[in-house]
């Protein structure tokens, strides 16, 4: 797995990572990026806005 924001990698999908569906595709964000942009994620803003 690769974080769509910072490029961090993991062998499998960790339970602390966040999944977002944007434009019909799934994007995964590591726990650090998800924490930093939590309000934008909860507001359902596309990752291009943050």
C-alpha cells in the first residue's frame, strides 16, 4: 500500500490508514496524513483541495 498524499508505504493495509473514494477510485492515506487533514476528510473535500 502507498499513501496517496506523502508516499509512505506498508506491506498490507494497516487498520490505522484511511480510505477515500474520489472520482470512482480508492485513495489510501497513512495515519499521519489522515490526522493532519481530518477536517477536510470529514467534510468530504477532494484531496486536491488539501
